[in-house]
C-alpha cells in the first residue's frame, strides 16, 4: 500500500486512507451526530479485517468528525436496506466490536468529542484510547430498555465492576479526565494537541515488531471475558424494550411496565 491511498470501506459516511503504516478511519455523519447505520458499522468492521490481513498496516486509528466521535446506532429508522449484506466480508457478525479485538494491528480509539452508546462500544473494543479534553462519554442503553452485552462485559474489564455499574445504571455523562481516572482512557490531551498526540502514538506503536505485537495482543485478550449474547436475546423487543424505544423516538421519559 502507498501513503495517501484512499480505501473504500463501502459506506459514504466512513472515510479511510493509508498513511505511514496506519489505516486511518474517520466517521463522518455530522448531521446525525455520527449515529451509525448498519453500513457504517460494517465499514468499521471491514477496516478491522483489512488491518488484520494487510501486512503494511501496523495501526488502525478510529476517530470522528468535528466535535463528535460517535453517539451510537441510528435508532430513528434512517438506515437503508443493503442488498449486499449477504456478500459481507465476514457475514458471521455485522458489528465491528469483536473484529477490532481480533485484529492483529494495534487499534487506537481517538476520541475527538462525544462518545456515547455504540461509540463507547467501539472504544471499549480497541486496544487503547486517546481522548481530547473536550470528549464526553455516556452509556444510555438502559434508558432504552436495551441491555448492551458488548458494553456490560467490556466496561467491567476496563474500569471494574463498581464503575461499570455506575456508568450503566446512572447513565450520566462524564468527562475525559474522569474516564482516565477509571482506566477507560489512557491519554487525555488538550484539544489543540489532539492530532499531534494521535500521530505520536501511531509512530510509537509502529516501531515495534508486528509479529510480537500480534502475539502479545492475543495473549492479553485471552484474559477478556466472552460476551453473553443470551442477555440480549432474552430482552429483544419485550415490553420494556418496546417502551424504551418508543419513548426515545417520541422524545419523552419512558413509563416502564412493572408486571
């Protein structure tokens, strides 16, 4: 691959190019605060597959546009049916989270702004996180009646059981400094220095032996707990989830069924 090569990941809202042994991916749907449609999630997954299989790529960098990293999945009914779904690069999983963990390249979440819900899922499945001081984090899934097993498992791995419960139960936003205190973020930098800090991290990681880095990543990630997808399967479109989703779309507080 040559520096400056533009990579087509199959979504007009996810841009990628190759630069100095790094695949740099930027989420760009600012009119919807970078809310992810299915084709955008699959584009990130394709980036992870490419970084895993292309020997010139040492680092995969994921970032957002303007003051938003990603606020999660688009739940407003704006997704477009994709007839190419059956021809997906890896049709076994259309979300990128496990592919990011399995990717042999180092994966950096460069959090430039709001990082909510599915955006937080993306960050939690990267190898480490660099955040601008203005970045904000939040996990609002329980307000939707939707137990997110990706988040529940990895939050506990990253920040501990108590912090994971606080983040998910309270659903309050918190800043980059608090995220670093809990271990969610490894480096917080002033907004004006954010790009340079990401470049420095890429250069530092790329100095190492790719085979050794892959072996260490595999060894460390073996300590991670598996996701229990039965949690979501038991909840899918039950009365609580239906009320949570309806309340979200109607922009009101949910009235939870209690029977």
